[in-house]
C-alpha cells in the first residue's frame, strides 16, 4: 500500500514539474487543480479502505489540501514586488511541490 501511494504522489509531482516555468498562468492553475484533486481523491479512497482510520484525521488532510489549492491559486494572480516573474513562478512551483510532498507523507502515515 505504501508503494502505491508513493508512486501516485511521484506521478502527480512529475506532472506538475513538467509544466514549463514560464508557462501560461492557465496551465499552472490546471496543474495545481490536478495535483490537489488527485491528493483529495486519495483521501477519499483512504476512507474506503478496510483498515479503519480516524475521520477527523482525514478531514484535516482534506482541509489542508483545499487550503493549499486556494492559497496557490491566489498567488498565481500577481507577482510579488521586487521579484522577476520567472523567479517568482519557480518559487511558486517549488512551494507547491514541497506542500504536496508533506501532504503525501501524511497520507502514508494514515495507512
């Protein structure tokens, strides 16, 4: 089961990392929505496994995923003052990948 979650998370992150740094904002939004949607689906699937899990733990993870999605989508709309667009979006992508890794580790801990 752990291998399954690790492979899926790796696929999500690879999908997101393959988006060009200077891609259109629309493409970045699609990537973030895809990544967060897949992580959310993993949480829903965890609730249906035979091994019992605490509902409040899964709910907390789902809330964290939704907050990640909202936060990152709002950050796409404007570049921080004093940063070039390329460096800003590179940092944004790194932040999304780091947050997704943390959430996937929490998902693995539930299993």
